[in-house]
């Protein structure tokens, strides 16, 4: 591989910044891999780069600690990237020791100097000097409302965002003005989670299987801005605490978070399983979804009250594997209309009715689930539009997706 060539015959050289070594668990990693595989399938010259950042950020699920040691994550990354054909296309910068790791440790800086486009997924990586001269530096906001408030209240977060020159968001209602998200001054363009459909097997559930989800009770602290509270899934969940009593469906949560009221949930009929076992890697994550009947998908309270239009990366996986989704309404129905396969809800009554609807017409909902993934989230549609807007200098004024 010649690291000095700027691009392939048909594609761009793209550096994807993500969260794999520091967060070696199935869900976030699965969503990162969809970008890598999807961009490569389009003919682009793609590399993955991750940075330790300047604080203890490396999670080790075996030791159960978050510190500065990337050893577990590096081994995890090597296995995962080898499996998807990226075994020689990644590097990790450890700012704590000023060392580079991974197969491109020696030439990643050179690769960056010759790159056309950088995608900073969820903006969880700092922009070091070797990234600053990449001509198109795109921020992909996967946490709408919360990120905009951070930019308005935290000068360091605002400065990190301002180092980019193109701004994408999963909050698809922000560019259209239909979201109740504080304006942070950045020119947001709508995008959404891509999925490489050829990489995901369809495995429809059976009537006896469970409505499931994988969730963190509290990802971080709730925030308040100008008198409005933006909460976590813990706040979204409580109005639906009694849902198992409203029908014959079985519900199972792969639930993370030390503050989750597990005994209360069990007493209300929720089955719980070990989230670390489920999310051991992207394929155990996908297997758990494939063994489900459908998803009961809650959104963070902040996504719901802001009507951001956000749609879950996890729910995209359910749809792509042919599993229906009962989804907490965040305003996504403004851009995603479905007659089956995806059922939005906002109240207990709507959730219970949605469960009944999926149970009664399961074959139809299962068939339509994959169709929705193909229509709205296919990487062959999502990623070319993202690249078109990024490389053509798109500005604020409307959603990117057609």
C-alpha cells in the first residue's frame, strides 16, 4: 500500500475519527464500522484514527475500569478491524505517552496530510495538529440538543467544534427550524446513521420472542438551559414502567448503569440481562438483535422534548436485520414515514397499541423493517449525500437528505 498516493482512481482519501479503542463495546463500534465499510464500498481510500484525548478515557470491561491504559481496546480493535478488512488501516494516538499504536502508527500523520476529508464521528476526538490541514473537517453530531447546549455553555466544547468547517447532525429537524434546540450558531446539515446492508443478515424474529433493547440508564448528567431540562433515558423510561402489564408481550432490557432501579424494573415485569455479555463486540450486539422479536426503543428525554428528529443508530440495526421497531417519537416522523415496520409512540396508550399492532401483524412489520432500512439508511444513499454536501461546501438552509 502506497501511503503517499492522495486518492484512489475513483474516490477520496477519508480519515474517520471514531470511538473503538476507548469504548470497546458492540453498539458504538457497530455504528462506527458502518461508516468505514460503507465508505470503502463506495471506492474511497478510508482509514480509522482514534485519539486518547487528554483525560483517562480508556474503558476496559474485563477490569471494569476507565483509565489511561489502552491495552484491552488495542487488542479489541485489532480483532474487529481485521474481520472487516481494515486490519492495516487504523492507528491510535496515545497522548498520555506520546506514542502511536496500530498498523499505521508510522505513517498516519503522512496519510492525514494527504487526506481530502475528515469525519469526526460524535466529535469525540480532539483535532491535533496533523488534522488541522485536512481541507474538509466534518463534525458529525450524534447527540443533538445536548451538543448544542454544550457549545453555548462550555467554551472548550465550542472551540473544539469551531475547529471543523462542515457540520452534520442526526437532529434532522434542526436545519429545517422544526426542532426546539437552542441555536449555537453552527450551520447544521442533516444526516443519519448509514448501514451497509450487505454486511447485515436478515433474521426475522418469531412470535414467541421478546421485545428488547440495549440501553444505558444514564449516559451522563441531565442538563438545563434557559429553564428547560434535557434528561436521560432514565426520565424517558418512567412513564412506561408498567408497559409489560398491558398485554402478553415479553420485554427484555440489556441495561447498563449503576443507578438503574433493577429490582423495581423486575417487579414490573421487565426481564434484565447483562449488557456486557450482549455488547462484547459488534457481532454479539448484532446477534442479540437478531434473536429479538422487535425493539422497544426509548430515546433520551432531551431528544424527545427538543423534537430534534434524532433516530437511533441501534434502531437502524434492528430494522436492517428485519426486526420491527417501536420507537419513542423524537419528531422523526417529520422525515421518516412508515406504514409498517416502524411504529412511533409518545404515550403509554400509544406504546401498548404499538405492541399489539406489531404482535398482530408481525410478518408484515418484519418485512417492512428491512425496507425502511433500505429506503432511509442505506449507506449507498446516505454517504454519497454526506460527501456531496461536505465537499461542495454546503451551508445552513435545509436537510441534506433526499
